[in-house]
């Protein structure tokens, strides 16, 4: 244990994902030795990112305005909505250039052991959108939901839950990405070609 602010810094850094105690210590001492101007820039972007970035009121994607660029883009097909876990998955789907619809970002996947149930995800907001009572009253009725959760245990559980929840909506097609994505991974790690094929080869459930 170090004293005062140094230990506080190590503790805070250690709470970041993927940073263990040793890395936290290394980063903390790097910052202590760094040029004040460099640290100042880091502090500034941290503040900016918390003040300036919001979440899209419609889909939950990160956004600088009330609506993200996909929800605000009238050329994108509002009848087709791709459901993903995280904003980074939106980027993964965009990279395929196969998708011209809109998105819905859940904010994670079901993981009961970690205390993540349906209420912790943006599932209620998805149901509102499908039911036509979401924030985008101008939104055309959603005709198809593509479930594109990660190909791992939590993603599969989330997909199964959504399928059960959504299958009784009249006139709604619910589809899933075609198989072929490497199991156990994240959507973002799939290469563009594989993910693009999984999108275009999606199956209605
Ligand atoms: Zn949006």
C-alpha cells in the first residue's frame, strides 16, 4: 500500500476492465513521472467524454446529440433493427457494409451470476420501439428484428430470451445471425466477411 493520492490512483486504475493490480501500479507511476501537459490532456479528454457523450434516446448507442447518426439518418431503413449488446458491436456491423437498417443497443447481455437481468438491459425500450411507443414517434413500424448478440453463453441466453419475448408480436419477423461466427468470442472480433455473411444469411426464427 502506498500513501494517499498515489494509492487512490492505483485503486481507481485497478477498477478499469482488464487492468490488474500490477498494471495499475505501473500506469500510476508512469503518470507520476509524466509531463504535466500530457497528464493534463488525459484529464481533459476524460472530462470531455463524460460531459460530451450521451446515449441516443432511441437506440442507446453512444451519441453526441439526442439521436445517434444512424437514428437521425432518414436514408436508413427504419423497418429493420439490428439488436446488439454494446456500441462497439454497432461499429462491427457497420464495417461489414451489409446493413442499412437501424440499431438497438442493449447495454450488455443477460448474466444472472453477475446480477444482470432483463431490467438491467434496454429490453423494455426495445419493446416500446416495436410497439410504436418509443421516443421516435415518426419511426416507421419495425418489421424485422435481427438479434446479433455475441456468440458466447451470455449472448446466446440473451438471444433466447428475446426470441421468446418477441415471437408473439403480430407482423414482426425475428431473425438471428447465421451460424459461422466463432463461438465463445465477441461480435467485434469476427472479421467483416464472416459477420457480413452471417448478416445476409440470417434466419427467421
Ligand atoms: Zn440511435
